[in-house]
C-alpha cells in the first residue's frame, strides 16, 4: 500500500484559517504540507528578540524587520520565519504578506527544528529564489549562511561562529556574528 500525502493550496490553507480549523495549532504551510511548529522555548524567544532589535537599530529605515510573521511563496508555502528582513511597503502589507521579491533575507533560530530548517525550509526558500537564508544553530552557537539559489537548492553554504558578515542586500552594512548568535 502506497501512502499519499494530501497537498494543500494557499487558498485552501487560508480558508482553513478563516474557518477556525487551525485555531490553537502552531502550524505553517510548506510546499503544500501543513507542518507543526514546535513550541518556542525561552532561549529561542530571547535570541530572536535580541537579534531582531539589533537588526532594527543597524538597518534603520532601510528595511522592515518582522518577527515570526508569515511570508507568502508561490510554491504553496506560507512559512513563518523567526526573522524576515523585508522591503518597507507600509500598508501594502494589509493586503498580502511579503512575497519573495519583497524579501532581503530570512533568519531561523533552530534548536529542535534544525533538520526542518536546514532541509525543508531551505529548499522551499531556494525554489523561489530568496537570495539569502540564515540559520542559527542554538546548540552549536553557529550561523549557517545559505546563498546563491540554483535549481531549488542553495549552492553556497558558509558557517560562522564569530566575525562580521555583510548581507547581500546591503553590502555597506557589517553585521556582528556574535550579535546574531548571541554570544556576547
């Protein structure tokens, strides 16, 4: 017997949300599958908040830093990255979540979700050409940087535990790796 997983469209997912079917469930849609999100522990919440505030101060009015809010991708995905650095479109976001063309880069903080973030989410983001994706491994206290999406995969992967990094979207901005992985 072959098991077939039911795939959901963005429209179906939105109807489920509107109907309250997914109330009291921490889920996100990734490539047509409704995926449970693990509960957010205190360290995860702390690190996301501290790093987000650092990025807000650093980027100022150049970008909007969003925390745990959905983004809408054309591959039937509506994930909720921990941090999304996006274009400042103001009230346009009343009509839609950020699309790939609005996204500068994404950051996930991973403790129990590392495998999902490195595989499923990485592929979903690369498929829609999100130029840059960062994963903070909370256990190893390291930053993994994915760049250059080609054919649904990132062709460049770098690991940092210290130093500075320059995001592709803002080559004149130097970001402290220590501030992102919260070593200091």
